[in-house]
C-alpha cells in the first residue's frame, strides 16, 4: 500500500500547482465577495413570503372547496332537496366572502391567528366529509343533515371570531400608537 502511494506521488511530482497568487489577489477576491453580498442583501429586502402565503392559502381553500364539490364518496347537502341546496350555497358563499375579507387583513401581526383558523376550518372540512358519507349511508337522516348545517355554522363562527380578533389587534395597535401593517 505504501509503495502505491509513493509511486503515485512520484508520478505526479511536477504536476502540482505550487505558485503563489499575485500581490493583492486576496483583497480583490474579498472585494468581489462583498460586492456579491451587497447585491444579495438588496434582493432580500423584497419579501416574497407574504405573497406566497396568500397564494398558498387561496390554493388550499380552492382545493378544499373543489374536493367538497366534486366528491364522489358521500352525499352533499345540496342533493337532499332544493332548500338544502340553497342553504349549502348560502353557507359556501358566506364562507368564501369571509375568507376574502380575512386575506385582505393578512400581515405579520395576524399571520398566526389566520393559520390557526385555517387549521380549524380544515378539521371542520374533514368532519363534513365524514358527514357526507353518513348522509349517504343513513338515507337522508335529519340528524346528519342538522349536523352538516351545524358544521357550516361552526365554520362561519370560526371566521367571524377570527375577524373579531383581527379587529382587536388593530384596536390594540391604534391604542399603542403603532402603525398597523
């Protein structure tokens, strides 16, 4: 083994780069690094995260709505009767309007509140999907229908509670003479 290494070094003996860089090389290199870092810091000032968060929220909510609308697994409230279809449409429209209002209020101060509310909405959506399966199996049992309506009402309550909390944050900022972003 030692002979192999010695032979390798002997074969490569005059091929190593042993020259010193010219005077000032390190200073020029450091200046180029500093110039690159200053350009990157300007790019970092443009904050893309809030825009990505808003877009991701809309995509998530659209996916939930789309999944609920075209689900082949269960029976939607709208399939029970014309009145239930109107009721479901009312709730869906109201929820969408509330979500649009909330998205307009999204900022650093409200981000955690909004994320928490969206998690709660996601849980309620999963419960609703289970209720659609129960409705299909129970042959339009009124208790399941009432549970589905209650689920929609709970979603609206979560959104209205969130809007109240956002309003409280705004008022608190105003009282403390801080600017609301």
